[in-house]
C-alpha cells in the first residue's frame, strides 16, 4: 500500500528540501519504490539538491496543464534504484497547481510507488496547502527556535483541519517531528531550544533529530542527497529517521553531548 | 429539619417582609421562525383555539434562536399582540445582544440559553419539535480532545468549553460559560463571551497570552510570574481578573 508523506514546516529555510531528498533517498536505499515531488513552484530546489537539474525536460506543472504524461516528467535517479524525482517549474507560479490536477497525479503515482514524498513550499498559502492536502503522514520539519516551533504548530493545525483526511473525516494525518539543524553546543548554551522543549509544545512523536552539520551544504553543492555521504552525521541521522518511518526502533543520536573516555579527555585537555 | 429561617422570623415577627425561593416552572416557549410572516398570528390563534384554557394567561418565553441575526424591530409588536390574545410574554431566550436589549426595554426577562423553559416547544410554523426536544437533552457545552493549534479557534457558543489537550500560542478558545483546559494553556481564552460575569477559566498550566472574562482581560505581561506554569483559576473581581493557584 502506498503512502503519501508531506515534508512541511510553515517556515522557510528550516531544511524541508534537504529532508525530503535525504529521507526519500534513504527509503529507496531500503528497497522502497519512492518518488519525491517538488511542490515549491517557482523556486525549484529539489532537482538541484538531487543533482538532476540538467536532466529536466518536462515537469510536474507540464503534467498538470500541458498534457505531458507522468512518465515523460519523472526522472530516475542514476545512483539509487527505486528512486524517482518529479521536478517542478521555475517559470510558473503556484496557481498552476490545480486541485484536480494534483489529485490525478497523486492517484497515478500511488499505483506505482510505495512512498510519495511531497516537498512543500514555505508558508501556509495555496502551495503548502496543495502539498499537504493528500498526505497520509506528515513530517513536520522544525528548527530548535521559537519562531520555527510556532510555525510548525500552525501547520499541525492546518493538517488536522484542512487535509483531505480531515475533510473526509478519515483517520487523521499521522504526524512526525523532525528536528533539524540541531546545534548541540548552542542548545547547551541555552541559545536554542532543547528537544524536550520542542516536544512539550508540539506534543507529537519525534521521527528524528538531525544535527547542524557542514556536510549538508557540501552535499547539496555537489547535488547529492546527504545520506549518500557515509561520513556525514546528518546523513546517519536521516538514515535513522527513515528506519523509524519504516517501523524500526532506533535510538536517537546526536541529542546528548558525546561521552568522552578518560584518555580522550586527557588528550583534549593537553591539546 | 428545623423551621426555615423565614418561618422562624415570621413567628417572631422580625426579619424580611418577604421570602425568596428558587422554583421550577415549565414554561411554554414560542420559537420565532418567520415573525414577519403576515399569517403569523392567524396561525398562532388557530393553534391556541384548540386548547383555549391551556393557553389563557399562560406565561410564554419567546425564543430568538432562529431570528437573532435579524433586527429585533418586530419584537414590540409581537409582545403587544400576544397580550391582546391573553398570552403573557415573560421573557426571551437564545437572543443576540441586540434582541436581549430590545427585550429588556419591553420589560421582558432574559432567560439563560437552553434554560428550564424549553420543555414544551410550541413552535409556530413547520419546525421539527422532536429534534428540538432531543437537542435539549444534550448539554450545550463542548469537549475538545485534540490540541488546539496556533491559528485555530474553538468556540462553545452556548455553554462551557472543556479542552483536554494543549492550547497553543496563537490559538483562541472561547465559551459562553466556563473554560477548562486540562493541559497547558498557551493561547488566548475568552470565558463568559456573552457577558456572563460569573464565568471562570481553569487551566492545568498557565502560560496564556491573554485571559478574558465577560470582556475584561489581562494580557500575559500582567500575569504574576509566580503563577506561570501553575494550575490556576481566573475569576472576575470588580474591574479586573483575579488569578489564584488551585490546590
Ligand atoms: N542539518 C543541517 N546542517 C546544516 N545546514 C543545513 C542543515 N539542514 C539544512 N541546512 C541548510 O539550510 C538551508 C535551507 O535548507 P532547505 O532544505 O533548502 O530548507 P527549506 O526547504 O525548508 O527551505 C540550506 O542552505 C541547507 O544547506
Ligand atoms: Mg525547500
């Protein structure tokens, strides 16, 4: 049975596209047929982060408005089997997404894929609403700061009242917290919110905590989802999160300061 | 049981020259559906004619639920004509502020929403009186089990509001009666939104942005910081709100 998962936040720049790319890739690495759709019409970041921007001929908007077949627009990832990307247009705007058009595309993708990951634009307007409307599950990407938590809270309200599931009175959209750009040093200095603070306010289960990590920018510059970088902590944390999404029990990493062995401690002190 | 204080007093000849007791009466209610229908009184008199004794000098509560969005201009004429036909309008229920004002000006009492007076709805026109009777059994309050998130609004227009999950910053909860939040209250709460000054707000953890009772409010900045995060009850006391910790 296929699942539609929206990666959303309300706020911009929190790591939605990074997360959609990383989780989608991790799910495909686990053998799930996965497609990632870019709903951020006009900005078009997903194909850059996935490194397929030079292979785009047709896009999501062409499929909706111009009679292009879905198979002509889907781009198969060259590195990872089972992974496809549905890029968006940079020249059109969000009004090009019609309710019926999106519905048709999603229904068609459901027949072919196990996971349909929707990368949402920021905000709470039309684009974000289109991205979340069909969701069975929602990954709410949040940074450990008050404004981001507020916006996530707002999005949770919209998910519980405006999604298709809410409108049809079906079982509610299953929500997950993905706390990203978690900078442990700054959290410990009290400059950023702790995981527990965020959980207390949002009161939804945590899917993962992704550390702030230079490897993310590096990977995105290379057009490579960060999970393909074996040395990246963020990549590891995203893989853990994908495992939890598949139902595995995996302990949270990178949320507590690393315990240092005595030798390490002595070494660091003298260094 | 001993003699009541009043009886004791009347024996000894002292005390008050009257006695106040609560009493329960079943009143007829007349729900106004289309008060400006020219056939209104003809239809009503036809109904009354079936049981003239039952209706003679009977106290009647007017129900404004269906018409409160309209202007109450017709109220004076309705009251007058009811009296002409030996029906005694005594009050109004389910009116808007405007309707209530017009009723008071005409010497009518204001009955609380869904009060004891809905037992015999004598609706004029084709209204489902069975449905009305069933809804009278349901309490007018509202119980919310899911979090109320920022940007959301929950209103219990006719009674109390019970919220069994957090109320987020940027969310609003409002009730005609009391508000109970069995979780952190971080948003805004408006109790007694129709002016009930006896309404109260209770919460498990006070972090509210704003508390309001019958239109008198207190913003977060004015809340005693020692009460933050505590179980608190807010009541209206004079021109301000009184906040006290709950045991
Ligand atoms: N865990 C992380 N560590 C460091 N930088 C990150 C991390 N996650 C995201 N970023 C950076 O944050 C910026 C915004 O990320 P992006 O995924 O485009 O956010 P959104 O899609 O929510 O607007 C990018 O420059 C990205 O490289
Ligand atoms: Mg993005």
